[in-house]
């Protein structure tokens, strides 16, 4: 029984990583109605940059290794800038040049192009090997009723849930949030009502970069390793969590991400690691058969409503 509860705890902690990336996907789906393929790469970029900076520092700026805390903050900042760069050339440039013809296939394909470019540049620069991240003691843990909880993972879970709650409050109660929800409902009507989409869309990408950067560095801290491939599995399961929870639902992404993490760890516990992919994607397909809009999604399939 204790081993089962330990696996439940591990699943929740793993799910917190999926939650952060799933919320990033939800923002772009909910507001812009397109799947931003650069999100897994931004996640990977943050982790790899944090490792590289803590190992070598910043060329011509900071010679020698940086403290891991400074490396994390710097990596998150670079990830936000990279996300804004993606916005500039997947949305703003194409929208200005081609207008509505860019909705929604061209931004999707161009984001896929950025995914491949960034991932391969990282592989060229740092190789494909898994690297150890010199962060805090990942094995530092507390014993609660016989269940061991890793302190970095516990702190990460609290941080993630706090940020998601804050983001949800901003979307519900702030002027920026009302503008973003207006764009999500009807971009043309929002434009007529004076909502400046050109100023609000970059905020979506900035928040996306922040969430991906945070998820990437928290993954590096909690699991003590990074690699150019780290975004592939995390990204696919975050998409599964987003769809499971319901497209466009922030808290649906939270529940979906945690559910995927729990499913993964419990499947390993009962059936072994080889069956994880079958269980995760089988759960997703079963949910889509029974409730196509997801657990908390809007009844209009494909219409994200924040």
C-alpha cells in the first residue's frame, strides 16, 4: 500500500511538469486557435541553456561557470525572448504581409520550422548526449507518513499551481485578460470593439515562453539532467493532458496534466515501463470517445474558450 501511495505522489510531481507545458499549449489554443509546435523546444531550450550557463557561463560576458540560480533565471529570460521572436515571425510578419490567409495553417507550419531549427542548433552546439545539471540536491526529501517527497519537486508543484492560479485570475479579472478572452471568442468583433490584438498577442507568447522556461528549469532541478530530446516526450504528453482536460480550459490542463502523470507512474507500478505509451494514449482515446470536448472543454469542439 505504501509503495502504491509513493507512486501516486511521484505521479503528481511528474504531472506538475506536464501541467506547466499543457497550460502553455492551452494559451495558444484558447486565444489564437493554433497549436504552437515550438513549445516543447522552448521547454528544452530553457533546460539546456541552464546547463550550459552553469557549466561554461556566457561567452564574452561572464567567463567561467555561472551559479546555478543565476543560470536558471538567465535561461528563463532567454526563453521568453525566443518565444517573442517566434511570435514576430509566425504571426506578426505573416499576418502583416498576407492577412487572414495565414489563419491557421501557416503559423502552425512556421512554428514547426522553428522547432526543427532550434532543436538541431542545440544538437550541433552541445551534442545529443544527456547532461547532468549541477543544481541543488535533487534527493533531498521529507518523510510524511512513510511517503518520501522530494523537496525540490514539492516546491516546484507549489510554484506551478501558484502561477497557474495567478494566470487564471489575470485572465478572468484584469483588462489584459478580458482582451485576450475577447480575441479568443471572436477576433473580428474584438477588433471592432477596440481590442488591440497586435499588442495582446505578444503577451500570449511572452507567457508561453515564461511557462516553458519555468517548466524546463524545474525539470532540470528535479531530475538533475537535460538533453536536446527532453522536450519530445514531455511535449507530447502535455498535449495529451491538454486535450484530456479540454481545449481552452486552464484548470482542465491542470487536471489533465496531473492525470497523465498519475497514469504514467501507476502504469509503471502495475505493468512496467513498456506499457506507458499504451496506457497514456489509450486513456486519451477513451476520453475522446466518451467526451470529445475533454473533461472541462467547451461543447464546440475545436473552439478554445479561456
